[in-house]
C-alpha cells in the first residue's frame, strides 16, 4: 500500500513538473494576437508568425485610394521581443501561480497588442503630407466687366491626423485588410484672402474720376469712374501668380478723341496716346497701392482733321494750325508749314487745283509766285487764290528779294497759301490738276 502511495506521489510530482515546464514554453489558452488565435503555440512558432507579420506591408485607405507602405517607410518599429514577452507574460510566473493562471485562462480571453514604436519620422511624414485628389487646380480669373478677380476652388486635398492613424494601425495590425484612415480636408484660405485683397485694391482704381490735364490748350478732360473701368485691363497670371494692370489703347484713343471734339470743338487735336496710357497706368498703379492720385497730364498734338477718306490724293490745309497735309491712298505722306491770308483771309471750303505754272506773276502785289497752283477764283477780289512758294520781287538792277522765311507758320499773305522754299516744288511736282484742296478754318 505504501508502495502504491509512493508511486502515486511520484506520478503527481512528475505530472506537475511536466505541466509546469509545458506552460512556460507554450502560449496560454484563449490568447489572441489581434484576431489570430495563438493559444498553445510554442515560442518559436510565435516568433515566426510575428516575423511574417512584420514583413507584411501596411495598406492605408484614404478616400478609397489605397497606399501601401512597409513599416520602415512609415517610420514604425515593431518590437518583436517585447511583443513575445507580452504573449508569454504569465508563463514566467512561478509554481503554483502559473498553474492557477493557466486554469483561469481556460475560461477567459486575453488580447495581445503589438508592441509598436511610432517614431518622429512617422509623425512628420503624416503631418507634412497632403494627399491630392483634385481633378484640376484652383482657378483665379478676371471678371472683365467688374474688373474684379474671381476665385474658384476645385482642389480636394486631405491630410491624415498622425495620432489617430497610429491608434488605428495598432488596433488593426496584422489584419489583411486596408486600414481606413481618418482624413481632414486641407483648405487654402490664403488664396481667397489674396483675391479679396486684390479686389479691394482694384476697387480703389476706379472709385473716382480721372482728370486729364491739357496744358497746351489750357483745358482738361474728365474720365468718369465707370468709363475708366471700361478702359482698364486687368490680367492675372496663375502660373506666376502675378496681377497686371493696363489700359486699352484703342478704346482710350476713341474716348479721348471724342471728348476733344465734344468738349473743345477741335477735330485737329489729339494727344500722345502712348504717353497718356503710360501716365494712366501709373495712376492706376498708385491707386492700387493706396496712394491718392487724380490728375494726369497729356501731351497735345495737332493733327489733320481728315483721315485720308476724301479722295485718293488730296491736299488738306488747316488755317488755325498753319499746316498743310498731303494725303495719298489713305495715308498722310507729308506735312508742311504754311502762311495763309492776313490782308485777305484764305477762305475755308473744298476746291480743286485749277491750273499749274512753274512761276506766276501777281498783278495785285507785283510779285512772282514760284510753283503756282490756283485753286479758287474769288469773285470778291476778282483774282485767283493759289498755293505757291514764298513770293519775291525783282528790283531795277535785277536783284530778287524774297519775303522773309519766318513768315511761314503765321498768316502773312493776301489770301494765297505760301510754302517754304524747296517745299513748294515738292508739292507742285506731286499735285495734279483737278486734285481736291480742302481748307479748314
């Protein structure tokens, strides 16, 4: 009997010794690594499983787009040794506590979290990375009527909150499904702020009228703010992100010329459009930059009153300007200073070259008139009026005395139109009998 009892005791001791040794080398029951049941696995099998898990890429789902990374690319360190220690934590308890814990484990579950270290590289990667889902970039265009910029947002950009993503990766580590990341839409308020600032500055440009000073004629023109808005040209370069301000020169020319005619009743005046445009652009830029500016100066230029439309070839004479314009095929081919009637006014009107003579004599003033071209028989004085070179007379000893050349540019004749020496011959050779002569007062 004693022998049987002794054998029983030895058996129990051996059984306890074997079981105690077993529980130190195998995972307790009901132990799970994420969703994987690792119960009863030996340590080397757990190590192999964790090594496979470490080598498995992590897939992250951001708005349906899948991104695949290795742990090293993400800046995540998987501490396998600490994870193994967590799996075999209770197995290191001494006898008999480990036996008691083992039996308890039969009736409860234990979840093991992977021991992951999220480095600074991980947090910097997702703090600095923007995921772009934009079909096209944001657009800034110009509303030409209102001279304002219009901002249209098309961008869809998102970022991922690193701390939340780290928690999700830890919770789903080892699972063969994409990790759905919580994303945040990234906006660019600086673009709309820039547009609003530009629009405020653009509004200042046309907020007030602009006065064009005309020192030459002692007058001025006023461009009302709505009209100035029509002349303004605003362009925005999205690539360079630059705003440019300009003036439409053709529209400016039409507007100013119409104002000169309406306000000053002068068709023979224009302004230096390039110079005026430059001054207006400078004024607009000053207003854009919040500097007060209201007046610009314009250089007035005398010009022909016709535009080559009267005939294929014709002569235009402007008495006010004391100028002659030669027109051919719609082009002003030459301009000459003249001297018109002082003692008898040169009559305005439309005439034709009636006759030509290399030299003609005036019975009224007893002078010779080289390169004579008659254009009108004036009934009031019963004499021809014509175009000719500065006249001269001949003294008794045969000396020729010509009227002073400084007469050219101001009225000094008896009704004819005098040209300077040399210029009269050019006009004479070019002109034809029957050619129109248009004289403006």
